[in-house]
């Protein structure tokens, strides 16, 4: 999860530095979807293991 967050931060900075190029902005959005689903999956796994 930490590496996905770091990747998102770096992509966000790259989007700003590149002048909002659509390629980097799209990668940033796809990364956020991946990060969101990863966190949801992690919470799901933790809730299963606690039962």
C-alpha cells in the first residue's frame, strides 16, 4: 500500500510539473483506482481474519 501511495504522489507531482499532460493525468487517475481497490481489499482481508 505504501508503494502505491508513493507512486500516486510522484505521479501527482509529475502531472503538475508536466503542465497537466493528459497521459500523466490519466495514469494518475488509474493509479488512484488501483489504490482505492487495494485498500478496500486490504480491509476486507483484515475483517475476514478477525472472524
